[in-house]
């Protein structure tokens, strides 16, 4: 028998791919039992390499998975070049191969080698069988069986490659997801903590200081901190929506404190914009399932938007109530009519109206609000006239 060597690493992927196919041992077993031949092998064949990927050896042939033969001492080299199978029933009686050196080198009398092609029509290797005794293999039935098995191996090779690719992509996505979550968590922590310190210091100044200018500055710092908090919340929600798993709700069944929560938002907004008049009528007759903090965020964003774009000398009206199984929140401000082309894009992320460019907003408030509305099974509608503009959020009280 010819010289045998062990497989180098550069063909390991192909070797592993064959051995991930569960039916390979059965294929080789069926080949031996059907043909009566004692040795069968799936070989990876390149222009200069021959490697056994999987074998069935009932002859003590001595060739094991991972072993290599010199490519020039194999018929598979000719199969690769000619793209045609080699089939020999009896070497001594075959006029083409009776004096060929390869049969005598390995001591076989019957032989068959069928090419295996990948889905992209590239040559992978061969499906072979041999025996020291003659065998009837050059028949339509045996050839058809070998071709069928070769196609089946090709199909599974592509399936294994596709699975490995998907597994690698999934693992990469899992790692990226972990990095996203870390980024979002660090971003929230590193931004919110110093902001909380700023707000605490402004509260202390407002309580302890008697200097009129200091109180004015402290009030400005506090109101600005609320606006910064809103910007941070919107930015984090956008990051979660586009880099993470989207906006998550923590619904409470039959929550009965939403009215108080909305009143608290109103108090905070009023403190941050004391020069604006806000007329509110908040009265909820029904309790329902919702995420109070998210609805508070939605309310804060919509009310902030009304303050930003409404006429400063005109009041803003807020109405919140339950009716016919729906929770309805409407915020109206006097101001310029929103053009139809602008109205279509109001809820897009990072879209800002022309008048908003001076405010330094991120253009995320309305987008986040619409996402919160959708998460609750509701929607936000906009009605804008020459007189005023109303944003109305409604959701079912389930």
C-alpha cells in the first residue's frame, strides 16, 4: 500500500463537515453490503491532496479517517481531472487498467470512484469503493446508487456549511447584543448619575439660599435638568429600540394611580416652564392595564412639544379621561398650522420641525411617544388648523 500521512489543518473544515453528516456511516455500509466490496471511503481531493474523510474497512486496508495518500498514486486524481467516474469490475480482465500501476500498488481487483460536486459545481472529492476480489459494479443500478449517494453527500455538505454559517452569525449577533446591552446600561448610568447630582444640588440651593439671584440660577438649573432627563430618556429608548430589543413595557393590571402620575408630570413641567400657562383637566373614571412610567414619558414628551411650538402668550390645554373603554389624552396648543408634508414625518426619528432647530432637541420625543403608544395598542393622531394643534393619544382600556 502507498505512503499514508496525517491530515494538515487546512483541510480540517472539510474533514469535519463530512463527519457532521449523520448518514455517512450508513451510506458506506450500504455500499459495502450492496456491492460486496470490503472498503469504502469518502475522499477530499484537491489538485495536490487526497485525504480520507470517512471510511468503512472490512479488508484491514489500513486507511483511516484523516489519513492521506499521495495524490498521484490515486485514481481520484484522474477523476478530478477528467470529471468522469472510473469503474472496474475486474482489473486483470480490464484492457484499460490491467497493466496500470495503481491497482497493483494497493492490491485491489475491483474499484469504483464517483465524483462529488458542491452546489456551486466545484469539485469536492470522490465516493469510492474497492476490494481485493472482482465485483460486479459497472451496472446501471450500482452507478445510479453511487450517483445518488454522491448527490446526497453534496446536499448535506451545503446544509452543514449553511448551518455553520448561521451558527457563527448567531454567535456574533449574541456577542453584539451583549455589547449593545452593556453600552445602553453604561450610557444610562453615566448620564443619569451626574444629572441626579445636579438636580439634588439645585434642590438644596432652593431650600437653603435666600439670595434672589442664586434662587433664580438654581431654578434654571433644576428646570434644565428636567429637560436633560427627557433628552436622556428619549436617547436611551431610541438606543434600545434600534440597538436592543425595543421598548419594553412593565404593565400593571388595573393601575389606579395613573391620574396622580400624570398630575406629577404636569407639576414638573410647570416648574420647568413657569412662564407658560397650562390648563389641565385630568379625571379617570376607569382603571386599566398600562405602564404608568411609559405613559408619563409619553405625556411629558407631548406636553414638552406643545410648549416648544405653541404661542407663548396662549394657554395649553390638557384633557385626560376614560370614555367608552378607551383612555384618551389630548394636548392642544395655539400656534402655526403644521404643513401636511411636515405632519407626515412628525413621528420619524431625528426629524425636527424647522422651528425646533433653535431648541437643540434631538427630534426623538414624538418618535418615542408613538412607539410607547403602539406598545400599548394605541395611537397618536394629530389635528392641526390655522388656530391650534392637538395631539391625541388613545388606547383601549383592557
